[in-house]
């Protein structure tokens, strides 16, 4: 499992390095924070503070970046009938 995660992270990093526009933007992070805070009935600023305190804000940003990269890769792939 660890080996697969390392490979996945390396591919993700390589794609983002070559396509920096796939990196999560501040606006996207803010939007996700607002959506999550709304679901939890809390203020976005409070959620941000909690994530920063627990050093989890980077994980949120990384998750958004992963979503963008995988959507990009899926869009670039072609499926041929067997």
C-alpha cells in the first residue's frame, strides 16, 4: 500500500510540475472550505483555523489538486473497444 501511495504521489507531483495550472488555487481552497463549513454548520474562518491548527489545510489543498489532476488525466485518456 505504501509503495502504491508513493508511486501515486510521484505521478501527481510530475503532472503538476508540468501543468502548474492543475494546482489548487486559493479560490478553490476557499470554496471547498465554505462548502465543508456549511455542511458542518460552522463559519469558514473557524474551519480554516481548525485545519491550520491541526496542520490539515495542506491535505485539503492536496486533495483538490489530486481531483484536478485525475480529471485532467481522465480527459486526456482514450478508451478503445476490445
